[in-house]
């Protein structure tokens, strides 16, 4: 169910965005990239795990396990770094307007290239011999070999590097950006009221985009943090201290993030439409007066 809904939802977001690709704002381009990452998780990863679930064991061999682990980590890392870039874009647009207005579409495409290169690097590092991909404890999907931390100092360094650069640092940037945005909005609401209608309308639309980004980031972190906690516990805690039945739930929760992101897009998009129609009505009323 998660795989089907995720594929249909993210496919729909990408299809609708392709119809207005020349009008997409930088933040919306990032949102489309997030939908691409979520679609990748669903299309590339879900069929392998679904078949293995029904067969009660991993069915695709060692090469298939490494491919599945690489694809899941690649698209998952791409999602988180994309949201980090979105949070920085929102931070500059709301808190540092002089820099925010400087950001254009071509900057967004440069940022996309950096995101894909970053995700490719960290997903491919395990193939260089400093890490590996291995089956999950329940044996029907594959992930990073967190248990290397139990075997050697090099394994611990690998796991800590992955945790810092692919979870802790991006999460810290996201939290910092939205905390600063909330503080800025509280202090500047009265100031915006004194500006003309065009600036007020622009501010309202920027805040709508910011709410979308905050909801997506919050949903992603809520979905993935339990999985990260279980993984860290497996890496540095006592061997086999995490019950196999318990290890399944964070994995399913993490993969569900790809399913509900399109729902957030559509709910906020409906509010966008209402907001735009309301703004047009107000402007026409002012002109008639």
C-alpha cells in the first residue's frame, strides 16, 4: 500500500510540475527534486522488499542486497539534503531578503547538482572498502552495515561519519533555519503590515512555501529519527539487544515518508489556490474603490 500510494502520489506531483516547469520557483524546483527522490525509493526499492516480505527472506542475493542498500541510502540522503537546501532557501528569503531576492532558478539547478553529487558520494563510500551494505536483522531488506562499529575502529569511524554528515549536520541546519524563521516572522509581522499590497502578497506566498517546507521536514524527521536511533543502538549497543520484531517498525515508518509528502503538497496547494483567489479579490476591490 505504501509503495503504490507513494508511486502514484509522487508521479502525479512530477507530472503536474512538468506542465509548468518554466514557471517553477526555486523552492518549488527543490520540492520536485524531493518528489523524484521519494519516487526513486518507491520504484527502485519497494518491489524488492515486497517480494522478500512475502517469501520471508531476501530473494535477490548479495549483489541485489548491495544494490537495494545503495539505492535506499542514495535516495534517502538525497531527500534529506534537498530539505536542507529548501530550509536554507526559506531562511534567506525570510530572514535575509537582500540575499533571498538574489537566488534565481539557475542557482536552484546548481544546488541540485551539488545535492546529487553529495548523495552519490556518501552512498558509494561503502563500496570503497570502508563500509558495506548488509541485510536488516529481520532479513527481508538491506541497509548500511551498522554492525561494523562492533568489529573495528575503522567501522566506528565510518558509522560516525555517516551519522554526522548524512543526519546530524543536515538536521541541525534545518532546525536552525526554521527557528530563525519563526523568530523573524514574530518580529516582522507588524512591519509588513505597513508595506504596499504587492509586498504583503509576496510575503504571504513566501510564508505559504515556508509552511510547506516545515511540514515536509518535520514529517521526514519524525519518520527517520526512530530508524536512526535503532541503527545507532545496533551499532554501539550490545549485540542483538534490539528485538527483531521491534526493528521492523522503524524501517516501515521511515519508508512511509515517501507516501505522505505528496499529500502535504496537495493540501497546501489547495490553500495556495484559495490564497491567490483571495488576494485577487482584495486587489480588485481596492482598484474599484
